[in-house]
C-alpha cells in the first residue's frame, strides 16, 4: 500500500507543479511525474520478491528484472528530455516568469537582462 | 528472398541512425550533407516499397531481433498496413526534405542528420510489435523533432517550442504508465502475446490509458489545441514533414492496438467514434476562424485525424480500408498544402490571409498546387480526396451509422468554406505593392538570418522591393489570366520551391484516377487488422 | 461514334484548343466550334438506334458501354445514351458549338494573354456536361456533376477582381447541392446495392420504402434546385453575371442550370409522382417563375434581365417536371430545347450589343433599331419564342405546358391555380421581352427617374456587328422559328426523352395549331395581357421602382458564411494560447475519465501476492511526504529544486528496497546530474517563483489530488496481484546460459532488449545535439549574478582561493574516478554497473573538475563532445551490424580474451554496444556542463541562415503597418546585449 501511496503522492505533486506558472516548476513537476511512473513500473513487476536479480545463488526471491530494465531506459530518456527542457527555460526569453516579479511580468524583452541583484 | 528481407528489417532503423550519426560528425557545409541525406531517404523509400510489394498479397514479414525466443525478443513485423504507412511517411519525408534543400533550410547544421534520425524512429515505431519498444521509438522520433522545430523556427520567442516539448513529454509519460499497467496485469508488453486481452477489464483500462496518451499525440479533441500552436511556429517545411509523420504514427498505433488488443470491442470503438466525430467537427469549425494560412491548414489536419479515426471505429472491412485510404490521402494532401504554404511564406514572408494577396495572377504554379490540394482536401473529384471521402461515407452508411455519413458530408462543406477563405483573400485581390514590401523584408531577413523580433530599416526594404520590381520579369502563366501585366512584375516563388508541393499534388491526382491500386492495398491492410491471427503468429509464433 | 469516343474527344478538345490559342488566339474558338458541332451531329445520327433498338424500358433502345474504373468501390465508367441524354447531349454540344464560334469574335483581339484559360475552362465545362448526361454510374454522375461546379467556379472567378465574392457564393451554393447529391448517391448505393443508374432507378425499394424515397427526393431536389438556381437558391445566377457574356450564354442555355433539369428528369422514374417530390418541385418552380419574371421587370442591365428570365423559365420547367405525367415530362424536355435555343440567342445578342454599343444598360441604350437591324431581328425572333408567340417553337412548348398544368393534380382547383400562376408568369415574360426589345433598341429607358448610371456610356457611332459575329446568335433564333412549323421532326427525340424520363413508352405528338382549345385561349390571353403590360409600361415601372423584398438572397448567404466563420473563431479560442498549463490540463481530463469509468466497470481484482509489506516501506513513504509536500509550498526556486532532488534520492532508496540495484544507482547519479543542470539554469532566473492566483491553486490542487487518488488506486488494484511473469522467469533462468552475464538486468539491456537501449542512447545523443544547437542558435538569458559589492573585500569574492580545495580534490580524485568508471563498465555484464552507470560515474569526475574551476571560462573540459555524441550512436549501430555475422542485428557475439595475468575475460560484442552507451552518456554530460556552464556564450550566432521568418508584428499583431518601428525596435536594441557575457 505504501508503494501505491508513494506513486499517488508523486503523481499528485507532479501534476500540481506541472500546472503552475513558469518552466522551472513545470520541469520539477515532470521530474516527480517520472519518478511516479518509474515506481509504478517497478511495482508492476510485483513487490513481493525483493532480491536483486543476479545469477549465482538462489533466484527464487529475485525481483522481476524486466521492469527494472524498462525503468533504467525510461530514467535515461527522461533525463535527456529534462536537459532539453531546462535549456529551453533559459533561452529566447518571453517565458512567463523569467523576470523578477517586481517588474511587471508583461513580456517586455528590454528588461530581461536586468543586472539588478537577485537573491537577497 | 523473404527471409533475407526479414533479417534486414532492423536496418530500417539502423541505417538512418548510422548515417544520421555520420552526418552529425561531417561539417555543416560538407557536400555529403545533402547527398547522404537525400540518398538515405530515397533508399528508405525503396526499402519501404519493397516491403509493400512483399506484403501486398497479405503476407507478413517478421523478425525476432537478435534471434531470442519468441515473446522474449523484440519482434519487428511488417504487414500491408505497416508497409503502406512506412511508404507514405517516407514519401512525405523525401518531398519535404527536397523542399528543405530548395529553401536552404537543409544547409543549417544537423538538419539532415535530424531528419534521418526522425525517420529511423518512425520506422521503428511502425515496425515494432513491443509496446515498450514503441515508447522508445516514439522518443527517438520526438527528440530530433524538437531539434527541427527549434533550429528552424524563426520565432524570436520559445513559447511554442516549450509547449511542444512539454505536451509530448506529458503524453509520453502517461503512455509509459499505461504500458507499465499493461505489464502489471498481463506480465508482457509483447503485442502478439497481448492479442485479444482487451476483453479482460483491467487490461482494457490499462490499454485505454495508453491510448488516451496516444490521442494527445494524434491531436484528438479535446487535446488537439497544441498542434496548431506549435506547428505554426515551426518552419513551414518542418510542419509539412511532421504532418506526415507524428500524428499519423499515433493514429497508426490507435489502429494497431484497437485491432490487436481490443479486437474491435464495440464499447471502445463507440468511444473512438464519438471522439473522432467531435474531432472532425471541431477541427473544421476552428479552421474557419483562423486568420493565417498555416494555422488554418493545421486545424484541417486535426479535422482529418477525426475522419481517419472514423474508419477504425466502424471496425468493418470496408470501414478500416477506407480509413487507411483516407489516412494515406491525408498525409499526401496535407503535405502538398503545407508545402504550398511554405513556398508562399518563404517567398512573401507571411502566411497571413490579410497580408498576402493576388497570388492567382502572380503565381500560376502556386495556384495550381493550392487548387489541387484544396479540392482534394474538400473531397471533390477527380482527386484522391474524393475517393477517400466517398469510400469513408459509403462505409459509414454500410455500417449503419447514416448519421456519421451525413456528418462527414456536411463537414466537408465547412472545409470548403475555410479553403475558400484562403482563396478569396490570398489568391484573389490585388495589393501587389504591400506584398512586394513583405517579400523584400523576408529576403533581407533570410539573407541576414534574423529572427522575427529583429527589425529592418525601412529604406533598405523599399530599395530591395524596387529592385525586385525592376528586375524580375513577369513569366507567362501556364493559364493566361485577365489582368494588368504590370501586376505581374516583381517577386516570384522559385519553381524549385513549389515543385515539392506539385509532386504531392500529382500523387493526389494519380490516387484520384488510379485509386484502385491503393484501394486494394488498403483492403489488404484492413483484412490484416480485422483478423489478427496471422499477425499474432508472426510475432509469437502460435 | 462510340459514347466514350464522344466523351474523350470533348476532353481531348480542351488540350487541343489550349494549344491552338497559342498560335491563332481567339480564333481557336472556330476550331472548337467545328469539333463540337460534328460531335453533336454524330449524336443526332444515333437517334434512330435509340428509337428502334431494343433495350431497357419497354422496347426503347439505349446504347450502353461500361469499362471498370474502381472495382473495389464498384465504380465504373458506365456510359448510356437514351432519349433523355441524347436530347441534352445535343443541346450541350450544339449550343456549345454556337458559343465557341461566338467567342471567337466576342473575346477581345488584343489581350496580354490569348484567352487560353477561358477556352480551357469553357471546354472543360462542355466535357463535364457531356459526361454528366452520358453517365450511367451514380458515382460517375456525381463526379461530372461536381466537375461542372468546379468549372463554373473558375469561369466566374477568373473574370476580374469583382468576381471573387460571387464566385465563392456560387461555389458554396452549388457545392452544397453537390454534397446533397453525394449523400443521395451513397444512400441509394447502400440501399439498392448497385451503382448503375438505370438499374438503381428501377429497384423495388422506391415503391416499398416510402420514407427512403421521400428522403432521396429531398436530397436530389436540393441538388437540382441549387444547380438550376431555383428558389430559395436562385441568388447565385444573377450574382454570377460578372462572367463574360459567352460564359453566361452557355451556363444559362445549355450547361450549368440545365444540369439540374437533367437530374430531375433522370430521377423522375423513381421519384416522380411521390407527394414530397411533386410539392417541392411545383412550389419552388412556380415561386421562382413568378419571382424571376418580376425581378426581370425591375432590372436595367440587359444581362441581369436575361438572368432573371432564365430563373423564371426554368421555374416553369421544374414545376412541369413536378407534375410528372409522361406528357408533362416530354413537354418539359421540349421546353428545355426551346429555351436552350432562344436563351442562347438572346444572351449572345446582349453580348453583341455590349460590344458594339459599349453598354448593356437600357437606360442608356437607344435608337439601335436604326443601326443594328439584324441584331434587332434576332432579338425579336428569340423574344417571340421566349414569350410563346405563334408560330415559334416556344409557342408550342408553352401551350402544352399550360395544358399539363391544367390537368395537374387530382382536383380541378389545383390545376386551375397552377395554370393561373403559370399564365401570370408567362404574361410577365411577354412584358419583359418587350422591355428588352424596346429598352435596347428604342429610347425607352425602363424607368421614369432620369438617373444616369455612371460609367455606362453609349458609343458615338454604333455599327451592326459583322456576320461572323451575329451569325451564331441568329442561327438558334432561326431554328426556333423553323422548328415551330416543323415540329414533327422532333417527335422521335422528344418521345424518346419523355419515355426515358417517364420510365414508360411515350409517343410524343404536338400540333402547331390544335384547334380552338383552352390552351389557345390561354396563350392568346397571355399575349393580350403582355401587350397591355407593355402599353402600360410607364405605370408598371413606377410600380416596380420600390424595393419588394426587405433583404436580398445574397445578404442571406453572406450572413450564413460569416456566421460560420465567427462560430469557428469561438471554437478555436480556448486553445489559442502558448501557455503550457492550458494544454497540459486537458489530457488529465481524458485520463481521469478513462480511469474513473474503467474502475467503476471493473470487476473484483485478484488477491495480493504479499498482503503485508515490510515496515521500511512506510518509512520511504513518510520520507517522500516530508520532502515532496514542502517542495510544493516553497517559493524559493533553489529550495524547491533541492527538495525535489531529495525526493529523487528517496525514490532511489525505494528502488534499492525493491531489489532494483542498478536502477537505484542510476537514479542517484541521474538525480545528481539533473540537480547540477538545473542549478546552472537557476543562475539565470529570479530566485523566487512567481505567485499563482488562489483560484488556480485550488483548481490545480483539486485536479492533482484527483490524479493522485486515481494513481494510488490503479497502482494498488493493478499491481502485485500475479506471480512472476513468465518472461521475467525466463530471464532469471536463462540469462546466464544465453548471454554469460550474471547481472540479469544488464543482460536484458545489452542483449535481450538491446534495441531499447539502442533507442535510448540515440535519444541521449540527439538530446545533446539539440542542447548544443539551441544554445548556439539562441541567446541565453544572462545570469542574475548576486551583488558581490558588499562582500568585495571578504573571502567570498576570491573565487581562485575558494575553489582551491575542490581543485586539489579533483586533481587526486579525477583519475580514481575514471578508473572506477572503467571498472564499472567492464564488470557491468556481471555485477551492478554497465556502460550507463560507468559513464555517469566517469562524468562526475568532470563535474568535480567543473566545480573546481575558479571561473566559467577556465572550466577545463572542452572536448569535441559533438563528435563523441554521434560516435556513441555510430559505435552502437556498427556493433549491431556486427551482429549480422551471427544472424541478426544486435545479436551478441561472445568469445574469451586471455588476460595477461592469467585467466580470461568473457568478452561479448554487447560490450561494444555498451561502449556506445558509455560514449553518448559521457558526451552529453560534458556538453551539459560546458554549454549550460556558459563557456561558449561569447560565440553565439543564429544557426538558421535560411528558412522562413515572419515579420515581427505579423505574429505579435502590433498595428497594421508592416514596419512598426518602436514596438519592435526595442528588441533590436537589446538582443546583442543579451548575447554578451558578463
């Protein structure tokens, strides 16, 4: 049940973030969504048998290796796309929240390169 | 012979990727770029045609990649349907790439390579009989697409590109979850092993979840909105390329899964029928409201997806056959129209209905391409669209859903209205002076590689415009036109730019007169989907 | 001549004439005319066969030819010549010949273009009509029907700039009819099971299923009425008057509008006599007859008068077809012929007057009777025939028309009413004929207001046209005169036509003078009334000045069109945005719907295999809660990132707990890299998230919870309820024997499902390429560097010193890390590890080196990662192709390599493949650090040197002037600045 709840929690959090303003939160949302799906796939193999699937020794309690292979592939692909998304977040301006909020976030390109102090 | 073909199936993925890799390494202006690019695509086309011939009588080619036992290995399978789709997709790719060569877009770094990788993904997605592998190849399709979309887009801002990536990422994630659930229930993701499992409720739900993710990629109502936004911001040539590949591969998956897993289970087919009808109506109506040639066409594309899905939802021999025929027709004609739009935008710098005008008296070739394309799209004889629409309407009526038959007919009137909107505003009328300014601006932009957010000096533009008016002589239109010869001076669409659209238009005409051949193939494909036993045998050998 | 020969020679004629125009210009018309005339004659020669031959209906002969076209859809090139099609074919070809000959003189001599297009479209029209009347295949019929629509559209559209709107309206109206026909065709085919017209029309279903017959009646009537410009679809015909006069002549006399009549007659055998059919045709027909006649009385442009006259005349024919008795149908056929003759003549006359006098406005024209006598004679002859005066052909047709009207209906009342209306329409016809003649040739102006239409001037000197010009107008008028007395020659043809339309044998017989009958009385009264109207014309003009209808049909059509467009805009609006949230919302609705509906319908699920779980699971869950929830709430981007990263690590722990060690490791490393990448990104963004409206938070929160609940349910119900899958068991049992590897997961990755991994590494490589490409072609937002001034003399500012420890660490650690990565790589096949993990580990070495660099530009890793990325793919494919040696792509090949220090290493080609993975992953990470690290910002230039760009405001929609300076100028000013590094 905890596994199912973890999947649910991650999914919910992911969806929430994905639907917020600005690319960063969308990206973080997708990261969480991916976690959720990956957990789900591992769960799909069944959580009853939890030994690592190595040969040599007894594999009677070894977990289903196939979902693990799936997830490995999925993680990598997700990572690749996340990288692209992350790059997109900081090029070309005109995103909803690429400027300090204090300045009107109306996509006025001139203010993008504000050298004003950031975090303080 | 067949055995050899079967063994070589993985090369439909391997070869484009290998050459793509090579093209990534060789320099941007290296002569190999266009040669290898076009060469590979043509080779791929030849291969696809070979497969089509080999399967035309309903035979199947199958190969267990790396020769692992059936059900363990990932199987590559080709039936008539897959071969047909592969051929059509490759044709669109070849022609679009030819356009990119003509427009110079293919000279930008990595573009040919990305196109090849994209095609590799397409082949994989069409050939594989393994759901997870399908997910992988969809991603292999998508990443080069991001590149093509972003590199060639002249939009100063990234909003549309971001939208494209996130929407597809979301769809992929949901699809993956669906696949995971299928594995959870059935313990396999092999399509052959999954055949007919749709009658198990849990499997059905899992599959439906996967399908709803695919629906996003196919731009089905209510998840259709992203398409016209994102494709409209890509380079028009890229939009043309995508139109033949992405949504169509998604539709292919819907066809395949509905047939193999659901085996036409009436409840799910009804669901598809409803969604499809909504899609084709919404698409056609929304198109009427657009003010830009390309976005208008893109909504027609959405509408077309609806038409195509009607075919599978009927799940009758003729229904599926006509659906497949419609899909091929739609790939060709959409390509033709979008490439026409490309030629116009590339030359005149805008696809806005209220900016470009008088093309009818300026551009006989472009006019020809557009007329063929739109008449075919509307479904008027003697073009492929007519055969497609008639077949589909007839099938619906035969299947007893006369309402749908009527709907299909009524909607095509709206399609006609929309195309007439383009015709009346862009092709009729004058305002050649303004158009000349636009064109001049575009030429300067292209020369200097500027984004739409950069501004050009007014005098420079006027100078450029006048130069065009002085130096470019009016050609004699193939169809003589009434009008003042002086309107004809100035910018012209280069023949090499409109040629691709005309080629596709020609295919549409050929499919209009010689529709019989495609009809028979579609019928063959339909049989393969109606009775999947051969397919299953080919995949898991029982 | 065979039917197909006739059909295809009309088609070939198009090409020939187009070619001819290149050399002899407008005179190509003569050529076309000759051919068409010959074809018409060849049809005439075949009439006897039709009469004597034995064929379908009751001894009436037909000539049939069929060649298959699309068997799959049962479409064939079925051609058929019976009395009906013969009559129409003669009209189509004959009038076609006349119009072509006429065009040879009407079209202007010196024009930039040699009228190629004009002749092409006109002859396409002739071809389409020929096909239409010959077609014996329902689909073929529809094909040619639409072909006429298309031809007419282009004929109208190409004639000048004012033509656009009318052309579009014409197309939309007629296309609508066409679609109705298509629907009818489909229904008939599905119902009768045949596509052959002559078979389908004699099917029993027409009698058995009244509702079916009725619905088909409506559809066919809709098609015909739109085509024949009958009320309420009459508007397009006068609208289409912008087209050159010969076009109108052909459209009105023989082609477009006659197609509708033909269709009605064709379907009469099946639909005739049914109430729906009759009521539609008679009502619409008579309304149109009267309306058209009255409109004709109010127009000043001769052409418009003619147009309305056509509508009115056709109205009478349509009503007559509605009556539907064999004799009525035969008379309709006769009337059609008569109308073809006089109307073609009249239109051509109008054209002649237009050319010779320079205008067609009766308010301007005057005194032509002196200068253009022959034209006058022609007009009078044709006019008399139109208004049904003895001894014209028109007289006979009209008289018999009245006779049929009288006999129509069961009660005398109906007959009388219909006749009354017909009489009124006819006498009005007589009146406007007078209006035409007097208006054109005398100084009668057709109005009492002495307004003068600007732009309409009569030439000073008006000459009679040359014989070569007026000849083609005079001829049909004379034929109309001759055929009256010589009506007998028409008996066979009209009889055959009538029989074909009636579906039963009918012998036609007409008398020029049939004794003193009611009909004669009616005709006389019509003439008298007409004369009265003409004599009282001044009063009538006053009466007709006022606007009769409050709106015009054109306005109606326009409003419908615009209405549709505005609806379209509303339909498109919801998705007309680039904001992701809008588009990311909808998918969840579908998914949710599917899940909810599915779960509600789902039956009970199987038992859990392991009902109770280890306590640690709850711990992982708890840890997730405490990391994820705050991540949603915090407004600091960095905090959110760290929390999400933390969640990632916990997920990794989950994986370890579930026995997925490789996955866990990979997860850890990927999480690390993701965080690094995002940190590099965050440098360029504000430190805090933007606020989100309360309502949006609630909505999204609600949706999120919903999805979460569903996800939990689905996971709980779907998973853990079956034993180990057979596939999974296979891997556990066979992996070692198959591949020699002990790490089952890794064997799956590089041996069993290498294709997946292959795709995965392609994705990685391309992602790298895309990443580089984006950063090369676009300007990154510049960093928002913390304001260091207040720290300027504190230790923080001295980056060189600050990074010293890390650099020391890197110097020692880097080699070790690289070694470790190699170790992981080679053992991958046997224990946890493999190309991917190895590469990640190796890359952390570079990560360390990067962090150690005292500033971005000194970051020491500048490898040709572009090439590395590609080589990853290449190596993988090549190893795959190597597999062919063992019989299949990616088939691993194994052999043992003796090691120098004894023993041997079990090598498999899968390792080469894994090397591809290693390279790609390593490369993308270096690329990531370098590119996002901001080393290269200085050398940014846009990639795409080609490809369309849209001028700035054409997307942003600022103002209408393509050169809005200030709005766009801003960007010009700043773009370079954004490029510059700091």
